[in-house]
C-alpha cells in the first residue's frame, strides 16, 4: 500500500474555489478502484492550509490516479494553479 500526505497553502481569497475543487477531486478519486482513502482536511486554526491524506493499493493505482481526467482538471488545472506552497510526506505503515 502507498500512503502519503500532501500539504498545500492557498490565499484566503481562494478558499471557496479551493474547497469546491477539493470536493470534486475527492468524490471522483474515491471512485477509483485502486484508491483506498482520499481525505482532504483544513488545518485547525489555519484554514488556508490543506492537508490531503491519500492511500492507494499500489504504484499502478497511484499512477492511474495521477493520469485521471479529474486529477488533471481539479488538481493540475485547479489546485496547483492556486497553491502558494506544497510539500508531500510519504508514509510507511507500522502495522
């Protein structure tokens, strides 16, 4: 299984548009056969920072996610155009 968290910082004025992009992206991503979990969060006390927790069955499933139309439209064409900072934390399950 592949698990990671993506942290992105946005401008306050983009908050509504970011929320809608995340809603659409999460709904479509959760329908992917290889997606185990896709949960976007705002950071408590910092609504301009988003953390997305993602899990995929394997590398092929993650590749399919990144090649999907919804990823291209809502992430690459939407969120990535608005974000001011981005970092990814790759995770290794303990059990």
